[in-house]
C-alpha cells in the first residue's frame, strides 16, 4: 500500500475528471455506505473546485469539493487508504483554495462520528445534530477572514 507521500493531490476540473471523481464517490458512498445515488453528483459539481487524489499507479483513491459559496463536501477516501491522512490533506487543500479565492467562511456537514477530523482544522459545530439517511450529521463552520 502507498504511503501518503507517494500519493498525488491535484486540483482538477469536473469536465475532465468527473469519471474518476464519480468512481471514488460510487465506491465510498454507494457501495460501502449504501447512500442513495443522489450522493454521486449534483448540479453544483461543474462549478466546484475539486481535489482528486491518485496513487502511484494513477488510480483515483480520494476526492473532495469546494463550492463557490464556501461549502465543502463529498470528501471520500477509499477504505484501503483511510488512516493515512488523505482526508485531512484533501480538507487542507480545499481550505487553501478557499483562502486563495478569498472565501471568508467555510461550512460543511460532518457525520458526527467524524467531527474530530474537522475539529483538527478548527471547524466549529453550528446548529443541531440532524439525521440524513439514518446517519447523524452536524453542520460545522470555519471563518477564514
């Protein structure tokens, strides 16, 4: 298995990388987590900043996106690559893009059992816990400016 320093993190365009992004999302959200197919894509994808992660063989193993309004979402890492810091690095790359784009505030919806992952990047809980497809979520925000 690759170590994180052997992985490649790219900002990619939806029009050229949708197939790779969708493959990662499908494996994580549909096959593994059994979410409905609405998690694969939406009308925002063509306008988002996307991070795609590939291994040394060029296989897509992770992805995440940032909307123009500062919403981070669809962070997905294949199971074999979890625990290496891939998700943290995706989140860091999206935060850098937001800073470069002068987005003053970020928001995301975190599964409550993953809120520590976002706490490490100084996101704060914002609002009540709610259920989505049987999973508890918490809205979290972070000010950049």
